[in-house]
């Protein structure tokens, strides 16, 4: 008896990419990816601002105790 061939099922990511390619033109797809990249960069900058604020507060706290 022969074994049935194993079928590869696409991942959810692959399926969504295929749907995106089918539904959107190249320009819209590029714009969407650029927008997402901008969102990620904004989040990174926000984390950096919070970290810098914490450092400044810590330094200011030590300076006020030293005087």
C-alpha cells in the first residue's frame, strides 16, 4: 500500500501575504509597509524618551541630595 503524499499547508503569515498581494497594488502594499515601519520607529523613539527621562530623573535626584 502506498502512503498518501504529504501536503504542505501555508502558514497564516503566508496566507495573509498572498491575500495582500492579490488585493492591493504594489504601491498600496509599499505604502502600508512604510506606514508600519514608521509606527515601529515611533514606538522605539517613545521607549528611548522614557528611558532618557528615567536617567535624567535619577541624575537630578542624586544631584539634589549631594547639595
